[in-house]
C-alpha cells in the first residue's frame, strides 16, 4: 500500500532543481511568493514539510502530497522520508526552516493522522502557517512532473537566499569582539542570561558559545529538542561530551538521567549546566560517583556562568585573552542560531559596544 520513494530518483530530482534554482531563468512567481509567505509566517516545521512534499511530487508525480505516510491511501508516501532526505543532502546550500536531522519530529506530524487534510490538533499560533501549507499542497497535487520540478526550484531559490542572509548575519555576529576584561564580561553575560531566559534559549546559546571558544566542533540542538544533549562536543563525527542546560531549578535526578543518556550516545563525558535563580546546591560528589559507577560516565556539574567559563578554560587551556576575544561574538552567533528574540540580540551587541565606548 502506498508509494515508496526511491532515493536515486530524489537525488537526481534535487540536483536538477538546484541547477534551475541557481540559473538565471524566471521561475513561477506564484510559487516563489508562496514559499516567501510561508517563511514570513515563521513556523519552521511547515517550511521543511513543504520542501519535502515538493521533492516527492517532482520525483514521483503519482504521490498524493496531502498524505504524510504510506497509510494515507494508494498514493500515500512518507513525507518524513522526503524531508529528511533534503536535510541529509544539505551542506549549507539552503535553509530548510527546521534545521535538525529530523525536521518533522514534532507535532502536528508526529503522531498525527496519515492524511494532512485530517489534521485537527493545530494551535492558534500555528494555524496561519498550517493553512498556507495545506493550500500549497492542494495546488501541488494538480501539477505535472515538470511543473512540480519548477515549484521545487522556486522553493530552493528562496531558501538559498535565506541561507545566504543567515550566513552573512552570522559572520557579522561572530565579528563582535571586545577589550572588556573577563571579570566584567562574565558579569554582563550573567545578568543578560538571567534577565529573560526565553525558555532556556539564552543559557543554551551561552553554553555553546563558551564551548566554541575551546572546541572546533560544537553542535547546538534546537530548543526543546527531544534528543539527548542540548549541546554536544563532537570528535570525528561522534559525541565526545554530552551537555544538558537548565535554566530552572533542577533536581539531582536530572544529572543521573544525563549520565545515562550520554552513555546511550556513546559518550563517557557529560556536563550539566544549571543557571537558575533559587537553585538548591546539588550534591556533586554523590551524583558524580553514581554516574561513574552506574553508567561509566564522568560527569561534571556547573552552577553559574563563572564556574562554566572557568571549568572549560582550565580543562582546555583556553586563555583569558582568548575568551575575551572570542566569547562576545560566539554568543552573538549562537543567540541568532537559537532565534533568541531580535531585541535581545540587539541588546547583547549594545551591551558590549557600549562597554567598549565607555572604556575609550
């Protein structure tokens, strides 16, 4: 039952669409506008989902893109497979919206009906994006193979421009540097992170930024990712250190859970970072001993910005001067990556630039 998408067909279709997207010829203005509008609405899962549907239809015109799995009818197909294929083939050329390895691993797709036109559990916030997405699918179902290919090329052209703009903004963010002394910098960071956690985004971005100053390959997971390790230090493609970040008072059981999850990832090093007002001290020796005994995991716990910065610097021989140079820009870049509120990103840059002007 249903249609199984062939990987070779998707690869050839994607290559063909990328060539069209990069070319100078005019693409369908209606599809360009649709993709731009969906991006402006801001619900990133639907951007990735539309990309997957376009790829599927251009690869096999028989698919019914109003389905999300092969149980949706004789022409049902796996939308998840198509969206994940786009993710796997992406090397920074285009921005899929949901940037994780599993872009549809959340609601309404996760656990939803086989047919997208039967989805009912849509939040009021997501409703405009869902309706725009569903309307696009209805139009897509009417296209032949060539028309679907051109629609996919339109999607890629728009999302390539988004990626280019994101990369440019990230370069600008990383260029932020300072001559602010580290003790002042740590104080500025601590106040900024605690002022408005934004659901933990600020602390998670901070931890990734501090690790960026010491390691070459640091993976920052999307906020509220269901997968272990909010931040991961990678080594030769494998997880070397699994890091969990909390901005709410946290019990010792979280440390034990992190030790187990790190072991499940193949890592024997783990770091729990808690930056929260009202945090009761964690009995570190006990949780570290239990983690090593039960899971073979060496676990460290940090409770505060200064402790985090000090631990990473001392254990990796990262100098104070390197932190002063790199940390402001690294944090600016990670704030952008986690989509911390634009006003907060401006505030962070102003905090550093104003301090520099005050030091002149």
